[in-house]
C-alpha cells in the first residue's frame, strides 16, 4: 500500500505570487508524492519558479484552459505509472495538510474519486453569496443526474485513482470541467465521495470567473450534461 | 421579368465565382473535400442566371409573392447551413489541436528527460 506512486498536479496560469508556497506546503504534507506543475502558457515568471523548485514541469505552448491543462497532467500520470493523481490549485486556496485524508479513500479502494468540500466543515473561506448560489445550482444538477448529494461540486481540490485517470484521459472538458467530470465518472460506474476540508480565499491573482463567464459556466455545463445524458455511449 | 442587362450581369457574375473557386482549388487554398459544395453553388447560380424561368417556376410553386423573395430565402438558408458546417469543422479542429498540443508537451518532456539521462549537452 505504501508503495503507491502519487502525483500532485498543479495547474497554473500566472501564479508567481503563490506557487512557491503551494509547492513547499505539498512537500511537507505529502513528502512521498511527486509534484507536477502544468504551466498553461503563463506570461509571468510562474514557469521559472517551478523549474527553480525542481518539480516536474510541463509547459503548454499557449493558453489552453484549465480542463486541457489538467488532462495533460492526467496523461502524464497515466503514462508514467502513477496510481494516484491529485489536483491542487496554484493560487493557494487549497490547504496541503488535507492531502493525506484526501487520498485515504483511494488507498483503501473505497472510492475512485475524492473531492475536498469546504461545506462539510465550519470555518475557512466559504466563498461569496452569488458564488454559493451557483454552487447550490450545480449541486442540484449533480443530484438530478446521479442521485448523489455533492455539497461542493465545483471544488478543484480532488484526487483520483487509476480508473479515474483512465476516464479523464479519455474525456475531460476543456473549460469548467469539474461538474461534468462528476457526471461522467458516475456514468462510467466510478464511485466518488467528498471529504471535509477548509479553503482559503485566494492569496494572489484574480478569480478566473466574472459575472458573464459565471452565466456561461452554468449554461454550458447544464447543456453539456443534458445532451451528454442522451449521447450514444462509445 | 428580368431585363437582359441584369441577366447578363448575373451570368458573368456566376462565371467569375466558378472561376475563383476553381483557381482556389488549383492553388490548394481550398481542399477538394470542402470545395464540392462551392462548385455546386456556383453551377446552380449559373444555371439560374441562364434559365431565370426556373426560379420563377420554383417561386410560383412554393407560393412566394415575388421571385426575389425565394432567392433571398434560399440564399440565407444556404448561408446558415454553410456557417453551421464551418462551426462543426472548427470544433473538430480545436479538439484535434488540443490533443496534438498535449502530445507535443508530453514528448518534449520525454526528450528532455532522455537527454538528461544520456548526459548530452542541452
């Protein structure tokens, strides 16, 4: 069990202020894991910082979106024989001290996909009101299509085993992938669960989501899931 | 009825359109698989300019009040279909492009790792 190969994937886009701290945090919380930074065409010194820290680095030739960035990491993990892949955002809102509990259900074979939810514990940063409403909406959507209660479906703090990796290497949306990934995991018969975590407000950089893109997020995911549910399965 | 001058103008226009299409194919600016629909369109234009009565008959049959309405209707319908087709092509290309970029990224990493393990300079 202890010999499982673990890869922590950090998708980054202009995260020079926070990346070093995130890497240090992961090293102290989960020292046996390899760390992979996937740089999605940053225009600041993010890539340089990653190389200085001596972690694995993949550089996208241009900005391809968070979904494609994670998928590049998944492909690397699958092809290099990792048993577990973890996503930790580069902006510092995910606490690395939760990493061991995030992968515990994977080690025991209890789940294929584990999501860190900020709504199962008191304390920490809970997000703003409009964002909370959006998250409620997605929870409802996930409940409709899977019958499962997920309190934080947009959380990017998640870990998966090889089955999850295989699925997400095959299909992973290019933008706003988190909610759709849950549905496709459910449709492929994978088991997912949440564990309680606390999150911080972002330490640097700007949120990637404004009002218009929030609207696009909701419409796009709803459309994609609805049509996906009647799509012919390969 | 359409005047002879307008008729001539339509015929010349159609011929120019067809020639431009053929030239684009000859220079390989337009792939054959995407050119078929344009060749058909150009030929149709030419046919309708030579035999305007066909347009009149179609328009009458479908109940358009004037033939130019029928022409506009089919023109817009055709353009919508073309644009839809282009969106499909763009979507397909962007998926292929993503896969290609990801493969390049992973290959570059492998090459760098191999070079490091072989100890070759840079």
